[in-house]
C-alpha cells in the first residue's frame, strides 16, 4: 500500500537483435540469455514474448560487412530485410509497439553513427541519410522510430521528413542524453558495429556533464520528440531524475548491454544474486523517474511476473 515505486511489464521494451534469412538463434557470449535471431526465428520469439505479456519491442539489425558502405545505403534499400521484418511483425502482431533504430552504424563500413569523411563525422551531411532511413522504416510500418545517433538537429529533420511523406502518426523516441559510455561493449560485439577507427566522443556526451543533458532535452522537445531517453541507465540515475523533472513527455531509460552483462557475469560466478539484482536495478531506474525502460531483462522479468 505504501510502496512508492512499481515496475510494470507494460512499461518495458525488449530489444531484439536480428539478421537476414533463416537459421537457429546465435548466442551472444557477453550477454547470457540474449541471442541474434534470424528473420524467420524471431517471429516465434516475438510470439512467445507476447504470450508472456511483453508488447513493446525494439529491433536492431545485424549485417555482414559485405552489406556495409560509407553511405549506409542498405538502410533504406528495397532489399533491406530489416524493413521487411518490420512489415511481417506488424502484420502478424498488429497490437505490439514496434520501435526501430535510426543510426548509420549497423550499415556503415566506418562503424560510426554518422557519415565519416577524412576521419571526421559530419553532422549536417548525416541528417538526410537518417531522414531516408526513418521514412523507409515508416513505410514498412514502424510505430516509433528511435534515433540513437546523437547528431544535432536530427529530431527536427526526421519529424519533417516523416510528415512530408505522410507519416505524421509515426512517433519519435529520441536518444536525448546518450553518453559516451564503456557500457556499450557487448552491444557492439552483438552487432559487430564497433567503430573501425576513432571513437564516438565527438557526438555522444561526456559522462562528466549533467547540465548538458538539459540542453539536449530542450532541443529535443522543441524539435518534436514524443519520448525522450537517457542512456545508459543505472550509472546515470541523476540524469534520469533531472530529465523527468523538466520534461512534459514520457521519459525512457536504456538499461544497456554492459549493465546486463555486469549482473550476469557476477551472478554466474555466484558473487551476486542475479534475480535480486535485476529487480533492484529496474526498481532504481523507475524510482529515478523513468516511465519506460528498454532492457534485456524484459523476458526474465515477464517470466517472473507470470510465476508470481
Ligand atoms: C548505436 C547504438 C548503440 C546502442 C544502441 N544503439 C551503441 C553505440 O552507441 O555504439 C547500445 C545499446 C546497448 O549497449 O545495449 N547506434
């Protein structure tokens, strides 16, 4: 009765890594319990999750090097399996909320979220590519596009591109305060998307900065973000709290791959109680002010709730 915070399954988003074609799921070594799913197998996985009560998903595509180029052209090409998969999942499960990733890194031969010319990431030149990517995903039937690239001005650019193409009903979940964190290591392994040279510090935020998150928030709200996100989550609870206090749209937090990997590794060694850690972690993120949590724990949490 007097409990102030509750984590509810309906506010969790489950990230899924997907690759083209058929074949069995492939385990990700640094993320026990998480897999790369083939385009064919992931449909069954989504069905299983839906039966467990999970209704929100974010899809991250994995591409072989042969599909990558400097301009990330595959991201909006007709033969991009990711777009076909969006259409398949929305037609089989019309009631789910499906989110996409908008960034160049899975498609880029440079492994960066933006366009690289002469060793520099070019902000403004990246925007039209992100715009085309978002429109292609909208055309495929996505509900919410998720720009994770951190280029300046992209929410405005994507909003305009979507509206001009007749997709005003597609929402934008913006990665508002995304820090240049060591916590993304396992994700980059899962997607084989680590930068080929340099790092992401010219566009992701300095972990030392707190006020800057509010500047990013202000821009995203003006530009038309429907949901604003903080990433990573547990090392940035102060940022979640600040953003919640200053935002009039829902606040999401991304409990990222490294946060999941830390809990799983310690639990495997028997050094921490993995289940208690999961619950405490999700609770602390909610308590800080997150309305929505993207988490690799979603399925485990759903199973726990079902068994209660
Ligand atoms: C990049 C992207 C990253 C994540 C989501 N989108 C990694 C990065 O910035 O290199 C990380 C998610 C995670 O670690 O779970 N577009």
